């Protein structure tokens, strides 16, 4: 990512964020690494910065986040990246940088764009792992309340995410197609 100044941020708009791991970092979905990443994600939300949805892939993570200001968004994502990197290094018994570059973010400004981003994040394992439709255990999908059909009980325990506060991420996305089906395929265009 170029090191340009981050643009202004409208707190009404959630963001789709991608963090990519450097080559040589262990699989982020492994039994040794994922639980520590999940704990780091759960601890990253603050009043002014929130992790609303996430998925962890082998070498990257997708997040839907909200920030109450440009500074809160930037600082929240920097803190999240540092917290996750420390957790990954601790679990992998390694030192050094974890992320290959700065985070990439895309501001979500419409209900359709937000719905596509949520589906992309929660169903991303189908694209990368060529998995059959279902709930990704390395994501916040099990706690998501916007599935078209919920053939599974909500898991016990606390989710690693917090409730959305922006209209787009809370309810606005439903106006662009309603609940999300587990069989929807994340398309590359939504990335």
C-alpha cells in the first residue's frame, strides 16, 4: 500500500479492511494461532472503534470495522494490527514483523456495498478453501444474526465482535437483498 495520507472518514460508514501476513508466517487458521488471534480481535474493540465482523484466512484477515472519527479508525486499526501481531508471534514462538504492509481499507457507503462486504467477509473461506457452504469456524459468522436460515444454534460464550452502531452495518444492508444465504458465493468484485 502506498504511504499516502489516509482520507477523511465519515463515522456513518463502516470499512472493509484487509490485513495480509508476510510470507513465512504460520497458518493463521491453525489450532496454535487462531485462538490467540481471536482473543486479540475481541480485545481490539473500544467505544470509538469497533470490530463488527471478521474472518481469518491462512495468510490474511478480512474485517468490517467502524470508527467514530478518522483518528479513532486509524488508531484502532493500528492497535488491532499490533495486538494481533504480538499474539501471532507469541503463539508461533517467533519475533519480527507479521504484516506484509499497511492495512487496506475500503469505505462502505451504500446498503448494497455493505451487504456484499459482509457476505464476502463471512463466506470468504468458501472462496479460499473451496469449502462447501456453511459457517466458517475462524470467523464471526456463528454470531451473525442476518442469515437467511439458521440451521445451527448460536454458540455459547462471548463473540469476538461487538454490535454495529452505523445504520449501514446494523440494518441498512438488509435493504439491499435481505438476509444472507449460506450458499451465496463471495465474488471477487466485492473484495
